[in-house]
C-alpha cells in the first residue's frame, strides 16, 4: 500500500533539511511524499533545486506521488504564474501529478462573485494551466474544496468543462472537504470514481455550537463547525470512501493530510491502520 507524507513534510524539511525529512518519512512507513505550496515554507526556488531533491528522494527509496499548490484562479494572474513555476518544479522532481485548488475560499470576501460569475474565469485559467502542464508530462488534479468547487454538483460545474477541454486532468478524492458544504465524501467518491487519480485521507469532528476555545474550528455552509481530528475519530465516512476505492481497484497513493492537534505520529498510525483495514 502506497502512503504519501503530505502534511508536515514541507515544515520538517524546512527545519531539518530535505534529506532528514525523507529519512523521517521512511521511518514512519511512507513510500512517497507530496510537496505542498501554500502557507508552508517553500523548498524549491529553481528547477535545479527540484532536480537535486529528486536524487535525494530516489536514494531514500521514496517517490514524489503528487505536488500540491494552494491557488485561487478567480481573476488572479499571479496565481497562474505561481502554478506554472511549481509545475516546472513538479516535473523536475518526477511527480506525475500537480494538484491545485480552484477557488478555495471557506469564508467569502465581501466582494465575492456569485458561483455563476466565478465559473468562466476560473475554468479558463485552469485550462490554461493544464495546457501548460501537458508537454511536461503532468496530469493536473482538482479536489472538492472551499465554498464554490465543492460537493458533487458544485465541483462538477467546474470540473466537467475543464476535463472536456483539457484531457490531462483528473480528481484528487478528499475524504473530508465536502463536509464544509454539508455533504458526505462518499457521494463525491462515487460520482467521480472513474476520475480518481490520488486520494487525501483526513477526518473532522463536528459540532452544532462553536466551542470555547474555538481554535481550529471552521464553519460549514449550513452553520455547523468542523475541526480536524485523528482519522477514525470524526464524522468523515472513511470506510465508505475506502469501499469505493476497493471496488474500482485503486492502486494509487493515499496522501495523509493530517491537521489534528494530537501528536502527528498518532494520526499517521491511525490513518495507515484504517487504510489497511478497509483496503486489504
């Protein structure tokens, strides 16, 4: 079973060095890593940096399963430029996939567009990015995320047109994000089962009333509150999502996206155990 270290890898590598981060990933039972460009420290500043990291990865017996970039493509040329740069890094690192968000807002700004207003500019930008990635051998992946491209229908409004115009695209199945629009992830996995190329496992606790203290809690579209927890201890229907993966004979990587407050290693052990239990 192919497990990818997603959360914490960038931060660990920035503090301790890329080689030590790879050794740490191996010690935890990972067989790959997923670079994350968002609020995490950047690890590469040139294609040369990424090529050097690829050698370290290979020597450690790891692969670059995916390369993730947090981006907002609603009328944002800078985000497109950042994505192009990181797609070049991903290709140099040897990753087959770049996953990026489309319009990630969980809290909408005062001047937020309507979903219909967001569709055309975001789709056009995503297609431009996928076209840039194609000659580099990169498949671009999207997950259901935020308040726009989320849930079966909300995501589909963006994805179906992007995929029609850019065939080098697919889906990253996330086991928790659809909770922010008050849907279960299993419905997303079933709807996009033929497009799943990569998977993120995570879990959330859910409350109707915001607790005190409220650190780490985020509001859903319907007014509930979510906070990340160790996989298996929350409301994400992980077994049902695993069932879909088993039915389609999924052999890709499972990225551990863990933001719980407990020790990181506890979440790693729990997530791997769930996967082995339901995918074996």
